[in-house]
C-alpha cells in the first residue's frame, strides 16, 4: 500500500492514541510470534471449528464491532462485550495481537502493526499444525461458507466447495448456502460433497410431510471414542432470506426434535455429542439451558469472536457454548478428555489467523490462484481510494454501509435509503484503493437488485420497528441474528430495551419530523420477494465510486440510543 | 427426503378424486357433520373475551397437560402450522384462539366416542400474537398458550 505523508501522520497519531510503543520493534512485529500457535495437545477427542468465513479465501482486514448491545439476560454477558470490556472480561492485554483480533480498539494502527487476518492458505497451514498433535481431530464448518465474495457468487459456490474439501472439512451445516437455491444445494451435497463432507441439519424438513431433508447427525470415532455431530442450520432462513429459493423446505429451531436426536445418538453409544450450530450465540445460550445431553454447541451466525466458552447449566449437566467469529479470521480448537464413557475435562482456544505468522499452504494457494484466474481483471478494478476506514460490522450503520446508502440515494434520487444489516463484509484501511473485489465482499448475493419504493412515514417506521425487534427482542428465540437495517437520510432515536412498536422514535428527515401519512421515496436493495428487476447494487455503487474517485465518510448516520448507560456492548473506538 | 411417499401420494390424489365421484357414501360421519351447527356468533366475535364466552371456553385455567407445538417465528403468517394434544382425561373438545386476529376463534374440534384429542392444522395470523389452545373436559376449561412472531422478514445474517 502506498501512503502519502498526510496518511502516514494520521497513522502515527492513531498509533499514539492507541498507545502503541512505536519505538518498540516487538510491538510492531508481534510479541512471541514464534510461539503464538503453540497449543499443547490435551485429552483424546479434538474438534476443530470454523464458521461464517463468507467465502474469504485471501487474508483480509476485519474490524470487530464497537457496538454489540445485549439486552435482558444477555446484557453485559458474552458475546455482548466490546472493546475494553471484552479485554477485561477475558484477560486480554491491551494493544496485544489478541486485542487487535478480538476488538475494534485502535483498529487502523493495530491493523498496520499486525497485518491481515484469515486466508484459506494460512488457515490450512494452521490446521495441519494443529492436526499434527491431534491426528484424529474432526474439522467442522458451521456454514456461511459458500457466499460472500465475487468468486463464490460467480461460481455458484464452487470455489468454496473445492477449497473446503482441500482444507479437509469433515462435516458442515448451512445458511447462506441455501441462497443458491435448493437445486444447487442438493447438486453440491449429492455430488461434490459426497464421500468428503457430510452436510447435517436436524431442523430442515419438507413443508408438506415434515420429512428430513438432510441427515440430522453423523457418528464418527475419534481415538476409539464414538462422537456424534448434530447439525443445526440457520432456523430463520426462509424469513431472513428469499423464501422462493427454498420453496419446499421448512426450518425452525425444533428443540424437541433436537432432544430426540441427542437421545438417539446417546442410545447408539455416542460418548460425546456436539451441536454444530448456525443459530447465533444468544439462541444457542438459551437452547443449551433447555436441552440435555449436549457436551458443546459450536456456534456461528452472529459472527461473535468469543475467546472462551460460556458454560450453561441445564437439568442434565453443563453444555459449553462457543462462537468462532467470521471471515476465516479464527480457528476454534476444542479438546475433550473422555474417560469411562463421558467428558471429564476440556480445553478451548479460539486462535486468530495472522497471515504474517503462518506461511501460505502451497496447494491451497495454488487452488485459490486457479479459481481466481478468470476473474482477476474484474476483481482488481480500482474504483476509488478511501481516506477513511471502511467497515460494516456493528449493530448500526458502519462506514461502508454509509457509502452504499449515499450511493443509493444519489443514484435513485431518493430522500431515504435502507441497506440490510448483514454482519459480513470486510474492512478497508485509510489510503487503500477500493476495488471491485472489496465492493463484492459487501454485496455478493443472489438477489442483488436495487429498489425504489414509495412508502408512507408509517410504513417506514413499522419496517424499522420490525427489524429492530429481530435484533433486540428479549427472547433470543425471536431474534434473527442480523444487525439493524442501515438507514440513510433519516435520523432517529432507538431504545433497545423497549418492545416492538416502541423502540423507534424522533424520526426526522432534514430536521423535520417524518409525517406518518406522507409518502417518501425510499431506495434499497436485496429484496426477499421474487420478481425484482432493478439494477444490481454493485453496478450502482460501482458507478458512484468511479465518479467520486476519493471517498470520505463525513457523517456516519447513527441513531441516538436510549437506556444504554452502563451497557458494555458499546465502546467509543 | 422421502420421495417415494410423495410420488405415491401424488398418484393417490388421482385415486381420491376418482373415488369422490362415487358419491359421499364413503364418509359415514357426513351425517354428524350436518348435525353440528355453525356457531356464527362465536366465529364472528371481534374480541377474545366475546369469542371465549360465545363458544363456551370462558374462565379457562392454565394447564401444562395441553401440549402445543408452534414455530417461534412464522415462516409465512398465512399458513402457520399448529399442532396440539391434550393429556387431560375426558377431553371432549379443543379450540384454537388467536387474540390479535380480527376474529379470534380459529377452530373448534369435537372428539366423539373417546377419539384421541390431537389436532394439527395451519392457521392464518394477521400479526404477532399469542396462540391459545383450550380444551374442555368434565365441564371445565383448560388452556395453554405460546406467543408467535409474525414478521416482514429480510435483513438477516
């Protein structure tokens, strides 16, 4: 990356603000870099866990949220701790590699110091190292693997299926996989995955007779210990994503069916039973308190990088609940000591993947190069240069969302814009070129149409209330795991502790109250209903970026929050 | 997925259509249906309390012996699957109420001659509401309920 003097001064200032010791070479190179991945083997049953990589095959920057509010019983509990609160809770030193991996604190400076994260070639090297001391370990993939990049979209998930097979994934479940449509999913499951990767889901049934669509679980033997891995796909796929893509399948949490599957696996001799889950962590925490017989829930969906598991008591014992982040930034390693037929002890470590600490695996690097070759020119197009940090993740608008909203309002001549609160999408540092690849990382979905609708003020408020309830309903089973819809043009106040219909207030447009009866032009994208014909969002935003050339986010449109005093899910940085 | 069952039933549908042409004599209970009167006052009630009293389900007491199976969030508010059974001895009828629907009484099932009190159907819900299952046994009314969310969707993930 080239850097002009102004950027370099900004970097120095940011680094100083973050407290980095710039004269300390070890701080910039990374402390203990030669021993960072030493993880002594423990016990006799090891499970490696990746989740929500969102098709990120190459190393990226990914800024964790500075707003991840927990309400009700989840207030100030993992995963709803950010920044310094997360560091304190998990005993992570400030300004360390782990602080960079798990928080947004001093992000730009830390990113310059510690570099990019993830990448399948680097992940492959780490998996091989961990497997050297745990030869029978299973590699589990919690899903959201086939979607999130230009190449995954253009190959209909083929690049990710091939990469996951080479990585050695044994068992997976899914969510965004289903947005390629039921036919493509079954084609891949019944052909490419067959004999390599078991696709498991206890909670997907046919709509007509309730027949299982996938095998609910698989039994494997690790060091002579029978282990059952049960699959839990994202329960609300037909609601959060287009129903028409999976018209014949019904999802849901299905606690009672899960309990039957656990009992069946135990009955067949399983000594370790694990749920590979795409529920989201709040849902998993509730589920763990209500079903018995699970040793662990290895979770994903909510993209929470949680350094150590939450131990949940239930009437049958204790269940570990983990969440392993996103964007191939982490590898979870769970070691169980199983004696006399049951788990007696465990160790867990969520290892961040630092690309500059792990050499690229040659075979994986070659596969990625081969897969990307037909698309390199398109991916590499430089659309603009950003002067500000661009990111998405967080409960409310991120800077890249603001860019999309600004582009939609300008292109469609709309006074208000909505953009979905997806939790995927990588980060760009100040001074970086924004390429078509970066834009696809934020937008690569199979229903990318832009929309322009006339909506009354009352409709706008009800949409915002509806989405806000999916984020902040006090009952985790009624949450869907995305973030708040990103809003352009409108200012508002949000009170997360309220109930649906009462969280959103003070809606104003250019300083005037939004009139419930008046009609407004609202731009958006990612319609879940069939038949939309609008121009793809990457074309609209791409045109805006080429036109602007230099991107500055002068104003990040975030709501005024109420009732959040003392909430450790919010930090400034 | 059990494809043979689906294929079989597609063929069975043709057979059923043919059988229907033979006339209605196949269904012995047809006479019983005709005898049951449509409780217009109960089914057109606009409030839950009117619906309870007009259908004879007022003053229900909560019971964990009614087992209700419902999704947490409706995948489609126009066809929400509801399944319920009663473990209360002597259950003679079960009804479904959705208090926030324009007409709260959805269905009322009568079990004759000791038929198993088990119901499974799909209901239409206007918006987020509780779903109440009531059961009558020995002149008393019992109830269980669960809230179900009806949402516009989108924006997840």
